[in-house]
């Protein structure tokens, strides 16, 4: 199991927060998920997850990522971006990255927020939002980006 107070658990909880059925199904996988490996670099961390074989995956044939979460990590200058990769319908990898070198050995999440497309359709940028846009968060499930 993933340690409840760990960085991985905190980020995963935020990435899967919301009432969307996709988020709810993925959240149910966390009950039998564990951290298999952690790979650190100067620019972030990859946390490889393992979900037990008896857990029902989402019925989806392609990969997608949930990537609407940003935050602050103690000891890191600037924003941190987060992604949850879903492969073969199972939560697989949490990725956290920064643009400047300096990822800490023991990261501590101190603030977080969600982003969504700007309401002005002429602007092609993401903006911080007060309330998470769950449809935007799981937009990758709609189709195979390879097609």
C-alpha cells in the first residue's frame, strides 16, 4: 500500500479528486496500489505504481494522462507540474517535474492548484481555476491520441 502521508499519496489524492466516474474508478485502484520504484533526477521524480492483478481496470485500450495539477514543493523554485499516467486502464506512474534543476531528495507538497483552459477561446493557455474542471482533467480518455 502507499503510505498515507507520503508525497506520492498526497499527489495521487489530488490527481484523482472529483466526482467524475473515471476519477472514481481510478481512485478505487489506489486501495490495492503500491509504489514499486521511485526514480529521481534534478528535474523531478517518476513514481512507478503497481496495482494488483485482481483489480478491475478501466475498459480503455489506450494510454492517457491526467495533467491539470500544479503546485509548490518545499525547496523548489517555481511551479511543479504533475501528471498521472494511466496505462491499460490502470494507474501507472506519477510524474512531477520542474523547469529548473533542484528537485529535493524528500519532496514536501506545500500548495497545489488545478488548471483549465482560459475562458477566452482566443487564448491558448491554461489558467489557475478555483474549482476543478473534471471533464478537462480526464479529457485524454476520449480517444487514442495516436490516431
